[in-house]
C-alpha cells in the first residue's frame, strides 16, 4: 500500500507543480500556508536545524529556509523531491532534500534536529503512528521539538448536503464518516487529486489511515516526548466547502453565525 501511495504521489507531482492550488508560479507566497500561531510556536528559526518530513514539493519547506533555518526536506516520492530541488534552486535557497520513506528517516539523514515539522495531510499516510513517533524521537536533539499541524479528524467526518428547493441553494454540514481512527486502511480512488489539473491514470488508488488526536498524542507520549501544547482551529488554508469565506489572513472559515468547530489542529512535543 505504501508502494502504491508512492507511485500515486510520483504521478501527482507534475500536476501539483503546475496547479493554481499551490501557486508555485509566485501567485501564492509560501508563508500563506502557515497559521499565525505556527511561527509563534516555532520561535526564532535563524540557525536552527530543521527537518520537514513528508515535504512533497517543498511548498512550505522554502519558508523555513527563508527564515534562516538550516533545512532538510524528506519525502518518499522521487518525482516530488526532484521538483522540490528545482524550486529551491529557483529561489536561491540552500535546502538538502532527501528521498526516503518517513519510516526510514533516521537512517536516511545525518545528525539530530532542533525542530522536526510535519503535517497538513501527512499523517493519514502512516499506518503505524507508534513506529513514526519513535523515528521522530530519534531525529530530535534533547530539548528539540516536533511540530505537527494537521487537518482535524472531525474535518474528515463531515460532508455537505444541498438544502433548498430543486437541488438546493445552500449547504448543510452532516456527518459522513468516523471521527475515531484505528479502523484500518481506506482504499481511495486517486484518479483526481485535491488540486486543479488533469486526472491521473484511470484506476489509480491510494491508501489512507485515519488517526484521531488522542492516537497522535498517545503515540508521542509513548515514545517519550512531552506534550507542550495542543491547538484547535476553525480555519483552513484552503476552502473545503463552497460556503467557507476567506479572512484577512488568507485562511478560510465557515460563514459568520455558523457553529465554530475544529477543522485544523497543532501539537508541539518536546524530547
């Protein structure tokens, strides 16, 4: 299943590179993918050794280098890594990109890190969070921090149904799936990705594992990390539903008057 996911992300890479969604032509700044509190939680990055796990095209990785960190990006997709190197070179940034599965990250990179960063759609591709948490622990210096930013598991549990006459003139959120993780892999038709662009080869599949926040925190504490903070946010860096409205910060939330529910979360853990 991991091999299938790798092939799927190899196929996605050129589509994502050209997509308006990522805006890598300069139409979307790298910092726009970050919530304001991420920078506050990460602190001054100048001179920090930072490892970005499951970095894909390096869309966010370049922002760390621009802030003065000594950055390594790691991803299992060779096509993604090749394009990430090109983007860093185009921006005049020195980033060490490594092609490796995240489970093999300790053997694939040298040294220990002040910060390990991961998230925004990464954890769902990990079948074993306990193993992942142990790898992260071994990558960190004593006192170093893991920072996870992820889509809230509640987000994956919600869908929309039209409301109104003749197909509806609005949307209503409804439960469509489990919140709790641990149910095993879900096979998904990955012929189209979450971005604009052409479809992949017909019949392309990918596999995902749902992890609730309790599972994430328990894996990290089980690996010996200390939880420093947990945040929940009602905003997303892109509009999941058409009813969402963009704020002055560039992020999207449900319209005013709608119930505030968590759509995004962050966990900081210290070795």
